[in-house]
C-alpha cells in the first residue's frame, strides 16, 4: 500500500480517487463501516481508495491535551490496508491546518492533490477553522468541485461506538467490552527493556517489560489474559505466546512507576530484551492488589496464570 506524509507527498501524476477522511484512531467498528463504504464506492467507480488520517490527534493541537492513543500511525495504516484501502495520506495536524477554511482544506487536499471523485466521511464529520465545515458544507463543495459525498451513519450497539467509549472502557479495565467495539483485542506495542528482574529472580515468573510510547492507551491497573508477540519474527522463530499481563505500579514492592509486563505462560527460556513486541488484551483477571508478603503474591500469581491458561485454552 502507498503512504504519503502530507499532501505534498502525493505524486503529481496521481489520478482520481475515492477518499475516506477521519482521525481513525482505534479503527473501531464505526470506522470499519466507513471504510467499507469507501471501498464499495471505489470498486464501483474502478478507482483507488485513499484514507486520510491525522497525526497528531487534532485535540492535542486544538486543546493542548493529547487523548490516549488507541492505534499509533503505523498500526492504523496496517489496519486500514486490511480493510481494503489502497493508499494512506497522513496529514500532520497543525495550527495552520486548523486555521484553514473548509473550502481551503477541500481545495488543497481533496481537489488539487487527491483529485477526489467521491469523499466518504462519518455523518458527524467537522472540518475547517472552528469546525465550520460539516456534511452539508462538504456536499455543497462537492457540487462545486465535482465530487460526490457519502455521509456514513454512526454505528451503535445501543450507544454510538466511538474512540472515546473505547478509551473509557480500557481505563476501567473492561478489555473484553472494548474488543467488542474495536472488532479485535486492544493492542499495545513497545520494546522489551530491563526491569527490576523480580519476576525471574524472586517470583519465578519472568516477565517481559514493555517500553511504551507516551500517551499509549493502556488498560486500567490489574492482571489480564492475552497474547505476547514479536512485531517481526526471524524465520523459524516462535512469535506468539499466551500470556499473563500485569498493568500497574507493583504496590507490594512500593512501586511508583506504572508498567506493562507480560509473562509468556510456562516459558522461562525467552530472551526478548531489545525485541519489539506487542501485547493483545483478551480478558481481565483481577484488579491490582497489594499483598502482605511475597509468598501471598506468588500464590496469587499462580492462580492468575492458571486462570489465563483456562481463558486462552492452553493445554
């Protein structure tokens, strides 16, 4: 799939296309419905489908507060490709971009660069300075600049599926419910780094400690069942393990820093330091607890591992 960073990256010879526009953080079921509409339009018109996404998140620029990131850009690109996109244009969201009028945004990106024949957005899409543009404005501009507009209805399961809802569920530790909205388990990614080594040397459960990017959406403190995987696996190397995952500050040891650690079930022979890994969260086992002794913690960890094995159906 082709990737362009900003409109200037689009080749001058690029022809007409169907363009889906949105932040797409999460690529949840609502986003998937929008992408499906764009792909359907692209196939009907025999045109490539381009997804326009924004980085950083617009709220980080407009409000100065970055929402927790559900899907980093690289993950987002891989996901939209899986849903049928032919190209992605990653738009750097800046104050200059936010100051453009709706027509300036449409002309500079959708018309002059991507040569849109059709534009697909959510029915609540807003754009341009002070969010002055909406679906009606976009439709009017489409008439002027010769592209059609599809406003895709928001997907709901009794309540509208949004990235905000997903973040809230993750904050509560409700990873199974979040997965229902995402259409897949929530994933975090990072390099494995050295920790306090208590898991291997003191507790008997060697864990992979993840160095996560700032603002990563991490589930609430607790213990989870899930899967640990290499981002890239050399030929012949295992790349996926069922895992017990701990999120929190290790209160039994008076920890202060919040960490994500994963124990590959029944494996004490893995050397993953420096390896980029992912963790997919399947189910919550329990909340974070402070234990009176290390022995009590070990007993609880053994129960956690047994429960993870049951959930993940590991023999």
